[in-house]
């Protein structure tokens, strides 16, 4: 278990409990097994891609909070935007989750040859968050 996976699991458990959901209920919302949620919360594995997107919607949080520990509450306007997302919006959030996953995977051991690419991924995430904050996606 890495420290990163443990931190993600701890934040996931905290947000899930604050939302009043059982692990089984979160698994149903995400479309995964109970053992998968348990594995995430114990830090044995981390949610990636589409699972991360579904977790954020179910728990009214952001991938930034789950992965990096950033502020995690989505205001009502942004929550409604997420709930009414069409397929183009879903694709945007899936791409956002894939970028976060790439950053997470590479952050463990970033050789100098890959550092610039990781910085570009982080910049894409930042720009995506700014676009979401301004109402455009």
C-alpha cells in the first residue's frame, strides 16, 4: 500500500461517511463491487477513470479532493451541471479523470524525462477546473 493510495482511501471513506452512505450503497452508485470499495478505502487500490467520476457525483465531491486533498464541496450550481451532463460533458469528466489518473500513476517515480509531460497533464487539469469554475467546459 502506498501513502498516496492510503490518503485517497482515507479521504474517500471520510466523504462517504459524511454523505451518510454505506460502502455497499456507494458500490451500487458507482457500479462496482463492495470489495472494490473496501479495497479503495483500505488503500490497496485506487479508483480510476469512470469510477472516480461516478464517486464524485455520488458523494458531491471532486476528484481534486480525493486525489490531492483540495477543497471538496461542489456548490449547488456545479452539482446541477454535473447531474444534467450530456454525453459531451461526461466525456470531458472522463478525460479529466484519466489525466488525474496519469498524474497519480506517474507521481510515484517521475524520471526527469517524463517530468515535463506530467507538468503538462497537471496544467490541463488546472485549465479544465478554471473552465468549469467559469461555467464553461
